[in-house]
């Protein structure tokens, strides 16, 4: 597996947050509810964790 997987995971988590925000701004009440419930915060926290642990992930992906 490629260490680029870490970059992909982070990008996909950010894309999910961007999508939720776009949908909520367009009036989608389901996504507005997800944002109100803080679901995007978990995605951003996950992305931060992956970035912080990048060296560990990269090491194991290169085995």
C-alpha cells in the first residue's frame, strides 16, 4: 500500500465536511441537522488524528 493513502483519507474526510456544508447551505435539512449535531467536528477530528499519526500509518503501510 502507498503512503499516499493517508493523504487520500484526509482529503476524503475534508470532502465529506465540504459536502455536508454545501448541502446544508442549499437548504437540505438532513445535512443541516448533521452539522447542528456536530458530525462534521468528528470528521475534522479524525483528519487531524490521521495527520498527527502520519508517521505511524506510513510505517505500517510500507511493510
